[in-house]
C-alpha cells in the first residue's frame, strides 16, 4: 500500500473512531476546519499535558501563562505581522488551483533528495554491514550530481526570498519545469504576496478605529507580558514563559487534513537570555526538544533537523524539527533565536521600557529570546499517522491497531466481562469504578470478546482486562497487551499498579530529567 492510500485510511479511521470530524459536516463542512471527537479530544489533551509538564513542571525557571486571543492592534504592527506576514502564492491558469510558490520549490527539492535516499538504500543492499554511508555520500557520482542540483536550487531560492524577488521565484518554478499536480501544465500566473491574518471588529461600531486581529501566533501574548511575569514571579535571567492556545491564519492553500488549518493550536515557549548567550541556548533547546519528541518512542529516523534557508525578520538562527509524515518530511516544531527584536519593537511602539536589570552584571538590557514552537494539531497528526498500522495475523485474519504511546492513549484500559451474566458484569463494574479514579477507562460487554479486543486495538487502548468465571473463584483476571496481543493471568489487586507503570506521565517524564 502506498503512502497516499495509508494517509487516506488514517483520515477515514480518524472519523470512524471519533478522533477527528469535518467541522459543520451536516452543512457540507468548512474548508480546512476540523472538530476533535471524543477520542481526539482525549488524545489532544494528553499531548498538551505531556508538553506542559515537560516544559513547565520539570523546569524551575519556566512558568506558564494564558494570554487573551484578542490583543491591541498595535501589537501586530510592532511584531511585523501587519507588513510582513505573507505567503507567496501562484495560480495555475488551467486548473484554477492556487499553490504556495515556496512549497512547490521545496517539494521539487524533496524529490531530488528522494533520489539520493534511493541510491543509499541500493548501496546498503549491495554492501551490507561493510557499507560506509558517509563515504558513499561524499564520493558517489549520482549522489554528488543530485546534491549539486539541490545546492544550486537552494542558493538561488534563498537569494530570491531574501530580496523578495517574486519574479525570480516564478522563474525558478518555470526553469525547474514544475507542473501543476492537477492539470499537468506549467501555465503559471505571477507570484503574489498574501497576508494571512484574520481581521474583525471590536465593539458595536465598525471602522478603522475598531479593527483588531485574531492572533496568528501565541508568542506575542508572552512578549507583552514579559515584565508582568518577571516582576510578579521574581524571575531571573535565563527564564522561560510557556503558553498553549488557539491561533488563526487565513491559509489560502490549506490541505493535508489537519496538517495546515485556519484554526489551530500552538504550544510555545519563549526563553529569555542574556545577549551574547543566545546561540548556546539555541543549540541547547534544539537537543532538548528533539529528546522530548523521541521520548514518545517513535523511530529516530522519523525526525530530522532542517535549517532555514531564509531567516525571518526577527531571527539570527532558525531550524525545524521535521517529521516523516505519510506525505513526506514536514515541519513539526520550529526553534528560533529571535534576538531582541520582539521586546525591542514593543518598547518602540508602546513607549514602555521592557528591560531586565541583571544583578550579576549590574546592567540593564533588553533580553534576547530563544523560541520553541510546536503545532499541537501537527503533533496529533504525527502521533496518529505513525501509530496507525494494518496487520495480517498468523491465523490469516487482519487487524487495524493504533500503537499510540501509552502515556498519550485516549483510553488507558478497557474492562470487559467475558459474558453478560453469572455476576461477571457486577465484578467488572466494581473494578471499573476503582480504575476510573486514576485512568480514563471504557467498559464494554457487547459482542464477542474477540470483536471487543479489535475495537480497543482500533482506539489505541494499551490494556484490556477480562473478567471471567475464574475471577470469581480466585480474584485473578486476564490482561491483554495491545501491541503484542499477548495475554497473561494476574491478580486483581495487581492490575492498577501494572497499568500505572506504563501509562502515567511521571514514568515518561522521569526519562527526560
């Protein structure tokens, strides 16, 4: 099964089992807007909580806030969003479809990178354990030829972006003979910039004086509260402020399910440091954030760093942690050294001092900032798409299983009476009441035990506990493990601690300390 088919199956599974629904579906939906169902809301909450605990609870010098979505409109002038928050868009005249010009070029480069990866895989097959990948990449003529193409494209593309030369961006698309995926033609329009912010009116009278914006990022709520947090919390540099919350971008080219939406949720942390130390902290947070992602248990090869070709107007260093989605490696989290741009700009536009007096150096300065910013919806999609697996079993049957990391699983344990009589449901309900105080549980007595196991596999439930007649005799139960499907008999009194050791966040967080 190819990647496109797998992704379609993931989307269908998400709807069928209550993870994600198209928004306003009874009215034919709303483009690039989705609702999280009963399972999705739990998974999303668990991801958010795992990030928050790892970021705030495990760091004495990081605190969290919850800033308002609405902010004074000058905020977005100071941040540069009013003038510079744009995407370069291009239309195909034949298909009438609109694309981001930068994404078309990046996807072309990714195809060339795919050729290099195929050369490496073929060589690995030929040479086996003796294969030296680094030497192969440095000497193989096909690899070097393709890498030269990549470097040339990236260099030209970077220059065009830095100079905001939209004619050159279009010419690159033409020179690379990039075609529209729908029409297959190269009949492109000019490239135009499009501002992504949603505007609305505050109050009862419309007009320029009442125009405000839905925030396109959560970071600015942190910056304008810098002094409030620093003084009220007696924070000393270096320290961080974390926040999760909704952001809004009027994406014209919104696609790939919940990967790019108009309403989404961010998890951001701004780390304030002494000027001159920002690169040290930038590299430190790169490693910390990659370690957090890998703590979820997915293969190391599913992640990679990608340095930005063009730096944002506020940054002196930037990279992405990319994840191998079914549609290829795409940005999951951004890590940026934002210099003193944000606090300095808000000082200028507000007329208020946003400085820190450093008792160690006996000087006052505008701190530099290192940012970590991850999209919660993208992380949700990364977990869901990587966890989704279709398996053929030894007996010839098939199952769909979500191998969601147990710490994130929406339902931790299902309690199943073997049959609906002989006192088994009553015993199962008693166990359910006990476990519910600690875990999110499901009770299920409908259909055969095999069908119930399959249903829980599809939901990603790590454990199933079956109550049978032997339970009434000796207080033991059957515990079934989702990933291996193995079953074992354990004491009823041991159930809670066994599950806790696998699903509670404290166990996972301990590995990050």
